[in-house]
C-alpha cells in the first residue's frame, strides 16, 4: 500500500512552561500597588523637603542634609507601602511552597483582605521595622547620591541639566544603592517571608537574621547576586529619575510659571 500522509502532531505546551509563564506574573498587582504607595510617597516627600531646604540663592542642601531628607522620605514611604510589600513577598513566594502550604491569593486586594481576616490587621505591617530600615538606607543612598552626582556633573561644566546628565547621575546612584541596600534587603525579605515554627517565629529580630546568614553562608553572601541586582536596580533608577525630572520640569513650566 502507498504511504499515507499523517497529520503532524500538535505541539504540546509543557505544564512547566505554563507554570513559568504565569509564575512570572505572580504578585504583579501587589507590585503595582507597592509602587503606587511607596514610590510616590518617598519621591513626593523628598522633592518637597529638598525644595524647602534649598537656599534663597538657589544653593542646594549639603550631602548630609540630602541624606537626612532621603531617610525621612524613605521611612515614611516604607510605612505606607508595607501592606503591599507583605502581599508582594507572599504572592511571589507562594509557588515555591509545598501545595498544602500555599496561600493561593488571587490578587493583592484578596491578599490584603485575607491577611486582615485570618491573621489580624497588624500582620499587614509585619516586618515594618526592617522594611523602614531598608528604606532609610536605600533612600539615603539613592536620593542623596543622585542629587550629589547630578550637582557634581553640572559643576564640572561638561553637562547641562538634561537627560544625559540625569542618566549618568542615576547610574551612579544605582551602583551606590545596590551596595548599600543588599544586606538590609536580605533581612527584610527573610523576616517578611518567615513562617511560624511550633508557635514561634523563625527569627526573633533583624540582628538574628544577619548573624545566621553570615554564620552559615559567609560575610560576602550579603552581596551575593550583586550583578543581577544592579542589572535590575540600575535601569529602574534611571527610568525613575528621568521620568521624575521630566515631570518636575513640565509641572514647573505649565503650572508654577503660569
């Protein structure tokens, strides 16, 4: 008999591929809410305080005052954004838990409602202290180093107050922020994601997390993954400050100067 053509088999989508695709979107709503609360609060407060601390002759505040302003803005923004941060940490970690331990939040609002109902409203601010500590470090480093780098570039005479200057200053800021924030970021993440063991929390405080990480993994493990961390934080910092500068310029041009 002559050979007959058989229809080509349809390619099957691997369950692992589907899990990887949708797993990458886990916590998207929580991430957006976190940016809408934490980032807008810290940048708004920093901009307002920076302008108030600027001298009548236009002289900007010194570096230490910039760092203090950044700390204040960061701590306030972190407190406002902690509930979304808790939801984000839990939702992104859910897929790595055994099936019987998964929480299965459908979105950030479902997560916030269930956490409040099942564990109490105070749980939304679990890890608030290390989160604020991280924000103090991050914003003192990020906001102050950006303002200082931008000022130094402008004073050099080789740059104008344009996107190139903002890009270079924000890349420097991202490098400084990565080095400063990684240790406190490890502490914050582990505390927010810890579970109760025999009715007791896995860690007592931030210091215990640091001691146990350094003792078991080594001192430089606090900066493990520096390159991919900077690869994420660098572009994020660049886009944040470029958009912030452009929006401030438009606001001053079309609102304040009218």
